[in-house]
């Protein structure tokens, strides 16, 4: 399984980490309400990432990200623990900052499931 650490990408910090819960509620005729969390992974995380540097490395990063829209990879979110994520579909953008430099932005979402491969 690929990891973002293999490329030693210094990602910019400062984006909001979204913590989304999966719960459902049911309200009964007498006004009582019951709320439960769904499954063994009721909380999911999403967060933006940004990288800036040479265009050569930026193009390699873009190719890596395109391959990992459906295939998870390991990353450490801001103030978090190592987790598996996939690239959020439609979130990869880049901007030329000069002739040989660029900025790449993307969002990742936590991957939950059974994955096989190296170290996974």
C-alpha cells in the first residue's frame, strides 16, 4: 500500500478537519426520541491538503492522487493519528506559481473497510 510518506511531501496545515457522525434518530408518537450511532465506525474524517514546490514533483503528486481516488493510502491528518484515506473525487486542483513551481490542493476522506496489500 502506498503512503504519502514515501514522497516526503511537506503538506501545508491550517485546513478545517471535518468530523462527520453517522447516527439516526426516531421520534415516537408520545414525543420520546431515540438516537443511535451507526456501525463500528460512527465518525468519519475529511480534510483539505495543499502542497507547493517544483512542477516536476507536483506532476508526480497529481499522478499519485489520481490513482488514489479509489485506492487508500496512509496519511497523518493535522493533530491526528495515522489513518487510511482516499482522495475525494473532484477535489484535485493545481495552480502554476511560476515557470517551474506549482501548488497542488486536494481533499481526502477517511477510508473504512477491508484492504489488502503490503502492510495492509
